[in-house]
């Protein structure tokens, strides 16, 4: 059917083209003046001859030609063509020589290829008429157009797909959802090939489409997202204005139904049951309940609340923003003994309510939550919870401060025992009766040392000490007047020698460690021992201070430069306590302006007599001083006599007293003798062998052996001490040149014995002969200095003789 129609259209178009060619082709002549020959050949226009023109009309060619022969397009012809074949026709431009061919003799143009108007609507070409012999232009080159005639060969297409739209549920009929548009590639200016109309192929029960604009609208008012949340609608577009034979195209439109808050929250159950122990702390979560809502997104957001008064007081409901659940928690401590079951009414309501749907019903729901309290073994509870007690600071040990009471809240009502947490009362100032809870004093109290005591009292079940409660107890120590007032500081005042009577010397204030509830009130008078005082007066100012004034004209510092004024201070009690303080007044020399220049420090008591206590203290001090002086003198005398006896005694007797020879020259630990000897090169001094002259009674046996065996000392007449002198001078010179020594005289100490000693050792350890071969009798003639040594060796010799006999 379509092919037959298409062939018919081709025939009609060809007839139309032939009629146009036969009826409209005409020859025309154009006469140009001198200014009109710009587009033509100047040779042809010379001499002002008449210009001949082209003869043709605008050409048309039908697209999509399917014939086997080339399609005749049209004919170009020059009015100078006489039909003798002297003119050659040519074309150039778009498609010349490929799509379009021309007969050089007749000027007929044919299309050799199948054309598509949707790809190219027209072609622009240029025609030339040339002399066949000279190839010169006989006519100016002229431009012409070949238009492609449209046929309905393109169906409408939806180019912007896929299409997705949305519409809110329960929208009224005719609510616009979205618009779709189809485009047709055919020529909209020729016929109805590009005129498109729209219709619904699928989904017409719920949606409609405007046939001209393509706007999709709702067809019903009861779209329910909870029932169906999306629809697939097929839209068709048909050209030729929907007439028979038109082409069509279709697309699928997805329409999403969006949610509105048209569903209230609903609890799946009308009652929920939970249980919790009575010791659960405040804030403990008991359980969760959730109301269901068929809506989505923010339309499901809801809040929960407790509706009944009992539930509001005992429990708290919060909303979990993530799960939209109601979290029920403890708001007040639970007590199994008071109430075992609690009933709570929980209500759920939408957070965002759409006023368009309020007529659908209330957007809230309620449920009942039963909370069962479970019994546990609880520790005792203190009743009443008062934590303040008071006691006088002069209370005796064992006095009752107060009584604490604790009861077992459980049904069993176990007996309670009490104790004090000793970490809060390390000094054990208080004790508690384990059975009655009576708190008593354990030590003497002193408010001035500690005015408050904070202790922790423990109450526990008698049979189960793990069930224990603690209570903080504050004990206030009440003040008792047990401290006398005292002068605020050790007052000292100065007065000029030329002071006048009534001159203010010092203002006196006092301090009292007590704190009476009615406040302090102090009274000032001169002490009884100062009643005969005629130098100074004391005035009580009545504001807990007193003023001291001069009472005479002038003072003599030479006679007495210090006065001690005793002042008696009494508090208001009860009982009234007093103390005596002393004001030291110094008599000073002053200039003409009253400025103090100098004061002496010798003190005299104002009163004529001293108290017995002061006299005793003074005598004790004097006695101690005398004893100390005598002790020092005795020690000095004893030390002096000891030194004198040591000087008188023979130095050599010390050998037997101390039994210590000392290091001597062989002792290298005390001093580095090699370092001292290396400073100078001293000659070795050796003692002579003159053993004679020590005593006339020396035996004449073997002098050489006696000299080696016995301690001897012989003064050499040629002994030289220059080495010591040179050594000391050298050290003095080094000290003078040393820049690091102090700039004043200083004592320098050196250890230097010389190179050797001529005196042999007194020890008999190195004796060559045995003790039995030695005769020490000659020691008796050496004089009084060797008497002790002679007695020692003589006695030893006698013992050896007795042993041999």
C-alpha cells in the first residue's frame, strides 16, 4: 500500500515539473548600460551591444527517487543558441559532475544519485555557455539552485529520552506531570509531513497527554504511593497530523509517585511489657517501642511522649532520630517495696503534619507500656538524711554528738550495724556505737585547731556486710571562751625626751582566737604592778583598742632610756579571761622638728619591784652564767697543765706510750718524697761513725755492731742546712711570681725532709744479732733521758736470763 502511494506521488511530481517547464520557460532580453556589465564578459559588452540572457526557471528534484534511469531535473538554454551545436553548456558547484550531469549540447540536467532532503535541502551550482570552438564564454556565468523536494520519509523521534517524571500522590485530576517532545526531520513548510500529534498507548487509565503540546497530566485523583509508587506510560507521536499513512514513533515515560504525609503512625501492639531491677540508676533505658508509618522520608519522623501523670513523674521517653524508636528510661529511683508495677501511656505523633490531609483523621496513636520492678537486696538507707551535727569544744570524751539512723528497705528488714570510715577520721576523734548509731567524742576537741570535721558513716546489714551505705556527716565544733586575749604584736614605741603631757604614743589592739557569737569586746587597764606609774596613762577607746599617752613633762634618757609598761587585757567571756602584755617605750633624742635621732637600749622596769617569777628567772640566768664561766676556766687550766707536763717529759718516752713510730722516711703514702727530691739535686749526707762521746761508760766490745744494733744520735759537726734554706727561698720566689695567689700575706706550707737522715732507726727490728747476744746495761749511763729505755731493756734481759737458768 505504501509503495503504491509512493509511486503515485512520483508520477504527479514529474507531471508538475513538466508543466512548469512548458508553461513558464520564456526568452527575455536584458539591455545593460555602461554600468551593468560588471558580471559579464567585457569583450561581449564592448560597443554597447545588446546582452543576451539565460533562459531557465528554479529547478526541483524529488528526494528518495528509486527509478533505474537518471532523474530529469531541468534544462538550461541561452537565447543565443540557434540549435546548431556551436554552444557548449557546462555546470560547476555542489554535486556538479557527480550527482548532477548536463548534456553539453541540449543543456538537459539529470540527477544520477538518490537524494535525501533530511541530509541536504538544496544545491547551489553555476552555469556557463561557451563557444565550442574558442571555449570563450558567450554568456556571463550565472548561479542557480536545485531544491530537493520533500516526501514523508522520516518518522517522529523522541530525542530527549529516557523520560522520568514525578507527581505527588493524591494529586487532583489534570495535575501536570511533565512534557515530552518529538521531532520530525521532514520539511515543516511543505505539506503535513512534519506535523506531529501525541497520544497514550499504555497507562491511559491514570494519565493523559495533550495531543499538540505533549504535556502529560493525571487522569485520576486517587494515586496512592503506598499502593503503587511508579508507573510506566508509553507515549506515541504521529506525523501527517495523525492522518492515515503518517509515520509514528513512541517512548516510555517513567512517572514516580512521591510521598505525602497521608498516613498516621500506628503501634503494632496495644501493650508492651518490660521489667527492670529497683536499683537501676536514673537514666537507665528500660526498653524501646516503635510506631509504624507507611510514609517515607521526613513524613515518618515522629515524636513520643508520656501521656499519664504517673508515667511523666517516674519515666522519660526520648526519640531515637536514627531508628525513630521511643526509648523509655528511668527518671526517678524505683522502689519495689513501694510499687511493683508501673503503667505508662506512650503516644506517637508525626512531627510534620500536612494540613491538606487533616480530614483523613488524627495523625497520632497510643500504646500502653507495663514496667515491672524486680526486687533486689538493697543496702540500708539513712533516715533522715541530715548531715550536720554540732558539739561544744569543751565536751568531755565520750559525750554524744548525735545519732544517725539507717533502715533496711527490703521486706526482710535485716538489722543494721554502723561504723566510721577511718580514712575520713584518721585521728579517731569520734567513735560510733555499732548498734545504736550514736556518735561520741573520742578525743578532746579544740575549735581553734579544727572548727569542722567531715566524716563518713557506714551502715551495713548485720548478716551481709557487702550491703553497705555511706553518708557524709559534717560536725561543727561550737566555740567556748577558752583563750585569753593577747596583744596583736609585741608593741614598741618611741617618745622624745622633750615630750609633753597627753601626747599619744601608741594605739593598742588585741587578738583572740575565740569567736563568740555576740562578737568580741575587750577591756584595757594597766597591770597591778604598774599602778605606781606616773609616766604614762592608758585610755580604753571602747572599740577594742586602747591609747597610751605621756603623763609627765619630758624624760631624761641618761637616767632611764627604756620603760616597760604592762597592760592587762580582759575579754567579755563567759568566763572572762585576761592576759598581760608589755609595751616597750624607748626614750629617744629628737631634733627641733620632733624627728627621732637616736635611742639607747638599756631597759628598766617601770615598777619599783619585780614579780617573784621574774626574780626567779633572773637568778637562774645569773647562776647559769656563773657555772659556764667556772667551767670554761677549769677546762683552760686543765689543758694548760697537761701541756706543761708533756713538755717536761722526755720526748723519747712517747715511744712506749703511743706504741707508734710513725711513717718516717719510708712512708710513701703521706707525701710523695720523690716529687720533692726531684726539684733539686741535693748531696747525700751521711753520718760519721763517731760513736764516742755519748757516755764514758759505754762498753768497749764491738763498737761497730753496737752502733748498728742500738738507736744512737750523733750530731755531725759538718751538717749543712743550706739545702733547706735554698728550698724555702725558691718556694718564696715562686709564690711571689705566681699571679693566682691572694694579693695579701698568706701562710705557705711545704713538706720537705731533705735527702737522708744521719740518725739510724731506733727500732731493734733490723738488729743483726739475736736478743740473747745483746747487752743493754750501758743504757743506764746515758743520762736521765734514757732512764725509761734502760729500765725497759734491763728488765727484758733479766727475764731472758731467768728463762735460760
